C-alpha cells in the first residue's frame, strides 16, 4: 500500500480496522473482535494521568574496582561500600544503587555499551607516600675530598691521569 500523507495513512488504517481486523473471528477467543470489545468496554477504566514509573530492580555484584555492571556499562560505587552485592534500580534516565536499602550512588544512564562512569566523589585519594629514602642504620658515611671522587670518576671513564 501507499499513502499520500499522514492523514491518508490514518484513513486507510481506520478503514482496514473497520473492514478487516475488527470484524474477523479471533483465532484464540473464537469471537468477533468488535463484539468482544463492545462487551468489555464498560468495565474499562481510564489510564492514570501521570506516567507509570517503570523501574527494573536487580541485584548486582560489586567488582574489586568498585564498579557495578548494568546494561553492558560500568557504574562506580563509593569506596566505603561494605557489601559485595547491591540493589540496582534501572530507571529510564538514571541508575540508582542501594546498599541495605540506603541510596549510595546515582548515575545518568550511559548510551551504548562498554562504557564506564566513575563519580570522583566515590574515590578516596590514595595516601601520599613519603619521598624520603631512609638512611642505612649502623654505618656512618665516610667523608672524602672532592678530589677522591674526581679520581674515581676518571678511572671509571677510562681517562685516568697516572702520576
């Protein structure tokens, strides 16, 4: 079939419903579709005004890197997370992660797959290590003149001056 514009498409669709789809004998119910609908219509109620909040709740294991896999992507949890298994609510636009029913992380849903989202607030800074090297104990370093070190350097370089 072809149509000239959306109005023509809708007119053809309505005509098909009225002449083909709704007047046929339904294979499963063995009833005429339009007659069955007419019987059930009084019992139907209006849909709620607000959209239904469809939430998929799943359990996920926290990786050793502090990440949770949802929909092929990785999302961070705080370093302080104690449990290895957390509850994840997959909302249409965001991921909410709970530990013992307490919200611990919220991330926007990432598009595609194989992506990572790390909230910087989830990561504690690693302790700063001292840059000083401890001196060996029990031995004292011998003091020598600079001439001694110059002679050692020349000898190692092969430019030793012999007296």
